[in-house]
C-alpha cells in the first residue's frame, strides 16, 4: 500500500535494491542527537535520480538524499555538490532551502554517500495549470516562483564561497559541446531538427557572458510552497546546480509558455486560456524577473528558449538511447523518444522566429 501524498509526490515503502540499514542509520542519528524515537522510513517515488527518503523519528521528520546504488559516472549524482550549494545558500542568501543536518561520505554506512536535511511541509505542484489551486492564488504562485529564481541569480558566487563551483563564462558553449557531442555519439542523424538546432545555436551564441549560480532544473516540481500561502518555502533537487548563464535558467523555468497542452508527458500552456485560468502572461513574469535582478531587458530571448529545448531534447534522446540499450519496455522507450523529437522540433521552430 502506498503512503500519503504531498502535493504531487508519492511516497511509500523502500523499493527493491534501495533498502537502507535502519540500525546503522539510527546509530548515525543518535551520535548527532537527531534520534527522537524509533525510526520509520518511506521512499519518495517518481523520477529522482538520487534516491530520497522521508524519515520519521518521534515527532521529528527528516529527508535523506543519497547516491543511487551501483556504478555511477564521476560527474553524476554528486551528492557532495548538492550539500555544498545548499549550505552556501543557507548561509549567504535569501534563497529558501531546507536546514541541513549532516553529510556522510563513507559508503560503508548506507552503501553510498548521503546527506540529511529537515523535512519542509508544503505544497508541491507539477501541472503548470495549477488545477488543484484556488484560482486567486495561481498568479501569485507564478510570481513567487520567478522572484525565488531571481533571488538565486542575485547571489554572488564569490561572496557565497562558490566561486569555484563551476567555470566562469562560456556556459552556453560548454553545454552545447557536452550535450551535442553526446547526442552525435549516440544517435547522430536520428533527429534532423536537433541537428539543425545545434548548428543554429553554435552560430548564434550571444556575446553576453554573465555568470551566476544556476539551479539547472528550476520548475514547479522542485519547489515547495507554503501550505496555505503562495511563498516558496524550499527549493529542492540541486543535482544540476553549477555556475552558468542565468537566462538559460530563466528560459527553462518559463518553458511551459512555449510547450503545448494536451501532449502526453509534456507540461505546457500553449492552447490554454491564461486569463480564464488566472495565470500571468509570460511578459509579466519577465518584467518581474528584470525588476528583481535589476535588468533593463532580456535580449535574445528566443535564443535561450531554443537552447533550453535543445538541452531538454538532447537529455531525453540520451535517456531514450540508454533505454533501448537496456531493453526497456517498448512503450516507455517510444514515449521518451517521441518527446525528444517534439522538443527538438519546437526548439527549431523558436530558433527561426524573427
């Protein structure tokens, strides 16, 4: 039987291969005076690449996040980087993040490194239409989301001790090389729209070299909002955080305004009546962002949108290729492959806008 839901996040028993040594974890907690009663564990279900658990100990609740079992790529599942950026933001910014309780790098305890943080009660949403929310709150939730992203982009990497959290400058070029090379190596020619989009992006790189801390996956599904209000209480899932271009982060955040509704697996707003849903127009959100980061304008907006769709398409195509190599279920593989092609097509369309 599955457990209760928080927003759109399902949690239940630990999955096969993801069980934790409860006795060892209780000992670890007790050494840090964090154990307040017998330990009960649930695992958050869904797509977290780093397994995530809810811990109950007496009246206290914590969230544990760890590397997945098995061999991982050196640059993937960097739990230590997540812990570092959350620690820095908690100490040096107004970005809402959970309170951290400890990091364990020794894999002997639970099989892989992990960190522990306080559980933050709140509401989490996935559908951009916000159907479960009272209409008067919807606009404010979107504005709160953008204000929170702006707060992240206002953080000085040097002041937060994150000046070496990634290279300074050249983020777009590096991302194009990284994901473009992976796509060409694994499935060159499979997506003509993506081939064309990569060429266009490489030949139209903006000269703007702004560098900030970026989240990399800033969307409703990674934000916990106040239980009753509209303020963001915690930004989650910092796995892709690095130093990068803030407008790439913003474009990904606002992609629903450029994706269609009614397509399986795609969370889009194109085709919806935004006024009837009491949702803000994209222009209002861009103005809100500019106000809070002291920008006068956002040049080359179509470039950043096309870039966000390129990156999404390349990642999905990689997932599709790996699923085929691993003999994944045909239906799931087809679905992921279809979404990769659609993202590439929509990105190429945006690239050609005047």
